């Protein structure tokens, strides 16, 4: 039986989020968000980009609400839509920035086919992006509802709790997830005759 680590992480995150809500009265940025963040805690650039997208979304919708009446479902939908757009734009900007910074890694003395390998290796080590498509919008909703500091504190704490539970429950699967496609490619090369 294959274990779906994302589904397990979200499930644990749901329980932890509900417990935080019941015991502390704080939402952790949406019910599914701590599960997503917990999987990416070892990738601080991704977590930082996601939080930056959420904060930018929060401020953009706050500014828009001074000009347009935005309440209830309309506000929720706008937060998720703006969060999606900001996340995509931020991910594109980060990819372009990392590609531009990786270009100087290829010196002229290296042949062209090897230079591409150097650039590709550099890009893999510094790649970053926003986690999920609606996660920034969900976080922004709770930043708006309960405040920036309480939401971020509950989110970080609950994500760490989910991560600790994952480490205790499924350490091998978590290591495999963190190794990503590079480990999978290495095992395919070893298995191939």
C-alpha cells in the first residue's frame, strides 16, 4: 500500500488545527494550511515565499476594500483569487531571478554541454516557489480575520507540531519526500542494467 504523504499531512494538520482552535481560539491560517507548510519546513524559501504572497494578498485586498465594498463571500473569494494571482506572479519572478543568478555559474572555459549541466545543477539547489495555489489566499483570509501576529504564530506552531508527528509516524516516507526527484532518478539509474 502506497502512503500518500500529502493526504496524511493534511489529515494530521486538520486535527491539529481543530485542537488549536478549541484550546487557544486561534486559527492556523486555514484548516489544511498547517499540513502543507509542515511538509515544506525544510525549504524555508518556499515557506517565506508563501508567507510573503499571503501578506501581499492581505494588503492588496485591504487597499482595494477602501475603494470597493468587499464583505463576506466576496471578500473570501477575492482573497483566494488575489492570493492565487500573487502566488503565480511571485513564483514566476522567483524562477526568473534564480535563472538569472544561475547564468554566471557557467564559465566560458567549460564546453557548452557541460555548462548547461552546471547551470541546471545551480538552479535545482536554489529553486523556490509558493506552496500550493490557494494556500496564500487561505492564510490571507485569517490574517484579515484575526490579525497578523496571532495567525502567523498559530500557523508556525501548528506546522511544527504536524511536522513532529510526521517525523515520529513516518520518518522514511518523509525522507523520501524531502529527497524529491533527485533520489528517484538515482535509484532508477542504479536499478537499470
